[in-house]
């Protein structure tokens, strides 16, 4: 796994420190034509099917990969840089990806999805907003559908990318508790070294809705 300072996260809102942080990252990735899936996206890809919502898509590498394997994808992110790039690539390649700029701290999901993915996004919302957003995602997943969620949890000490006014480090068992009663396909905790002798601690869950 690549343990760079900004590898695993997405831009959540329309204007704050976190969005500025990731706009700079995305511009650098576009310039370097960096399109590989990060390890969390690689692990998520086999579980994606049907109509997919990528909530906090970042550069859209996972959305594009899902479309190439037959999914139709709604991809949302606050970064205009990332979404513009994703729209261009999807158009050039004729892929069924609808990419939209969205303030995910205020976004209300509409429609139903067979798969919902939120990798590296919810921790950039304040906790109350993050909990509400997750409940909204759960409500718009079809019965039998699959949810893939990845967040930073307590124990994380790398804070450079966070807006001080809007972030949430989740309890380590939060996702499993929140999805109690669902069929857990995979649940893991991983910690990685970050700049300045700090740590990023992640929880990831793949679960099927009853």
C-alpha cells in the first residue's frame, strides 16, 4: 500500500481547507496522469455491480473501473478539478458515468442503488453530518445491495488535511455497530505511517443489506 499523506481520501465540501488540499492533489495527479486504484478501491471493485453510487469519488478512478466492468455509476465529489477530469475521461471513453460536483455535507440522495461506495469521505464531515449522511446512504441501497465504507478512526494522528471545523474520527467499531443485522462480507482495521511520525488508522467494511 502507498502510504503518502493524501493517498486515500476525497474532497467532501464546496469550500474549506480539505477541498483546497485535495484540489491541489488532484491537479498534481492529472498532470502526472496517475489513474491507478488505491488499495481500498482495489478491494472494493469486485463488490460493485448494477447501479452504483460513488459518494466522494475523488479522481473517479473507481467509478471508471466500475463502468468498464458493466456498472452504471453516479459519481459525486466537491472537487471541480476532479469532476471535470472524470467527465472528460468518461466522455472520451463512452463510459456510463454521470459525474457531478456536489456539496456532500448537504447532499440528499435520490433513487435507489445496487451498490453504494464511500471511501475516504465521511471523516471530512462533522460527526453529526457524517452520521446523517451514512443513514441517507443506507436508506437508498436496495435490499440485498452492497455497501462499501471506509473511514478514519480514533487513533489517527495525521490531521493536516482536515478542516478544524468539520471532521470526524469514528470509533473503531462504529461501522460494524451501525450496520448491525447486515451480512458483513469483510471488515478490517489498518494503520499506516504518515508524515511527521503520525498515523492514519482506517476502518473498512463491506456489508450486504438485508
